């Protein structure tokens, strides 16, 4: 579970209804989606494994 803060009011299918500036613990996948859509922000900063995922090795053919 990851703690996020809603940037505005919205509803999410899996995470429920959020009021603006509400903080809540949500599943990691929901947190990544909401932050990616710029509906929320991480309260304690982005999880460390997100940084590792962005540095994927490049495969050469």
C-alpha cells in the first residue's frame, strides 16, 4: 500500500471517491495510475522501485 494525496476531486473504479487534498493508502497499481494521470501525488515520495523500472536495459537486435 502506498499513501497518495488527491490533487482534485475524482472517482476511481478500484480506489473509490476522493476529495481534493485527501490522503489515503491505496494499492501500488492504483497509486501509479492515479499519479500517472496527474490526479494524485505521492505523500512520501515515489516508491524506489519506480526509479529502477524507468532504467530498463536496452536490447539490441
